[in-house]
C-alpha cells in the first residue's frame, strides 16, 4: 500500500492553488506541474485535474483570483493616488498572482470567470480616475495610472529599485512619485 494519500481532500482546490502559488513565488510559473502539486497536497496525481482540467486551467484560476483580489484592494482606496498605492501593495503582497495575471500566454484569456474578474479590476481603476479634477481623458488617464503603478510594482518585485527605494516604505515612495508627476503635469512644483 502506498503512503501517498489518495482519498478525498478537505479542500483540494484551495490546497492546489496554495501549493501552486508557493511554487510560482519561489520558482516561477514555468515550474508549475499538476503532478507535483498533487504530490504536495498528498492526493492522487489525477485529483487536481478534477478541479482545473490542466495546468492552463490552474493558471487561469490563479489569474482570476488575482484580479478579484486586486479589484477588492482597489475598491477600498478613496482616490486614484491611493488606488495606485493599493495596486503596489497588492503586487508586493501577492507576487505569485501578479506574475501570472499579466502573462496572457499562461492562461485562457477568454475564460468567463477571468474576463469578469478583469472587468471588476478595470472598473475599480476607472472609478479612481473619476475622482480626478479636472477630469482628463479617461482612457489616457487609465493608461498613465496603470503604467505608473504597474511599472513601479514590477520594478520593486524584480529588485530593480532596491537601492533607490532602500528601506523607505514603497507606498510612501509611490505617493511621492505620483505627486511629483501629477504636479509636473499641472505645471507646478510639488508642494506649491
């Protein structure tokens, strides 16, 4: 008799997602294997396929969950600048989700759950843009806001900002960047 547990797992779906997120965080998305995740969860090698069908299905579920978590984080921020801070905090707090969410070659981009989750996150970003006064072109402002937050978060996660940010709070640094750029856009210096 095998020592591998092959019977029903309490919450196999969550156990496999958690194990996959651990693998992605330490080794990257390319290291994800349903067989390995089944071994880690202590279930038969076929068990994860009942929930995700295949590796792409698992990564699609991770991307959808990430967009749901991002939408929630953005919804709790009062204005666009703080939504940018929430975006950065989300990326730092959920680096494995973040790695998968923006690599559409890893998942099924047309998955209805993923499409709905992405729309919720986009709607929260648009709601932040609506707080700007004067109101800029929403599409251009959305691209600018997303680019700033996503670029900053990506540079943090890849350790490209270790020296410039140092031991300062990344959220505070992001706020300063946003103030600097938006003040410069208005023809003012920060603090004027």
